[in-house]
C-alpha cells in the first residue's frame, strides 16, 4: 500500500472527537466514523451516545446494505484498526443520509459495483486518488537514439480526442482511461466515456511509456466509472508538464512536452544510464 496516498483515511484524528464503528459485509469490513456532539468531546464515549449517533446514520446504513446486497451492523471499534486505515474514504454531504462529515471506509471489493443514486455525488464526496498519467507508448527503438535535444513524437497526442491511461501507484485500483485536453489543462472524461473515444495507451511493464512526472488526482467515483452523469468531470492537469520516458519502473530519460502543430512531442532534456 502507498503510505503517502490520500485514499486511505490515514490522517491523524482526535479520537475523543469521533465515534468509530465497523461491521462485516459480503465485501469485507466496512467502517463508519461519526463526529461527536461538541459537549461530549474529550470524554470517553458512552453506550447511549453511540446508539443515538448511530441512529442518525440509519438511512446511510440502509443505503449501503442495498448497495452491497449484504447486512451491515456496525459496532463500536477503535479508530486505528487496519480495516479503518485501509478503507477507501468517502464523506457524506447529504444530511438526509447521516450528519454531514460522516465518513465511510470501504474495501476495494465494495467498489466493483456502482452504488445507488442516493450514494452518488453530490450526496457523497469521493476522495481523490493519486494517478500516474501515461500519455502514450512509443517504439522501444527510441532507446537506441536517446540524447539530449532529441524529439520523441506522441502519436496519440495528434488525435482530436487524446485518450490516456491512469494507473494507481499502489497497484490496487484498476487502470482506467481518460481523455486529456491539454489546451484547457484538464482531464475531461474518464472510464467508459473516454474508452469510447479510442484505445488508451498500454501501461504494462513491457511498454516504453511517456508519462507525466507529476501525478494527478482523480475522484474515486469517476475512476471506478460511476461518477454522476449530471455532474460533468473536469479535473485540472496544471503545468509544468515535465515528462519521463520509462519502462518497467526504470526511467530512461526526462524532458518536457513540446507543442507540435495539432499534437505534442517529448523534448528530451536528460538521459539516464540504465542500472548496471
């Protein structure tokens, strides 16, 4: 697991200001974090308080059970347990579900099925995940011609709809497609909609890739393909557009994107010797 990822709800919390619950489901353990009443902060949680606060999240619990097609009976637990740390974190915004700010901690298996509309944005805020953005594959013969100042063309960048690949650095989430509008400096579509515009680059280890050096952040619901159709996806990809030429995790060259008419190329600025 990527310890630096924002996906996993590992930020330090004041345990006295929150109530932590967890329960098993058919998809694995699901966690729930509820804020305490202001007057109760700093004190040990009493059973009555836990029951009353959990009752306020009953609509959310019912919606999650519908989504996962599984019973879910969250019970009090410690906030530092593994299931809470490793779950993908989602924040409730709709007070009809639970008090705003309530957090769900979901295992990856739960995300393989789209949630019901009541659990989609804007009712919930799905945490943004870091992604490696692969711009294109290039022929491996490029490695024989590497030198500073060389120009590597990116064929996909000349398409009216430039489809790229997004990969999870931790290797947990599936690779997904996105459409890149570099003029507007943003990703404008992800998942199925982008794939319909053309095949994304193969980001496998055998491929020679041109990849943005800086990772981008993509909301989890869009990454998994169930972002709200009524809320178009626009996610910034700001400059600088430093890029690297890599294969199987080894960087062979670094440079920058260079506009070329209706497309782009990679201008090599430095070449890195392969490891001995």
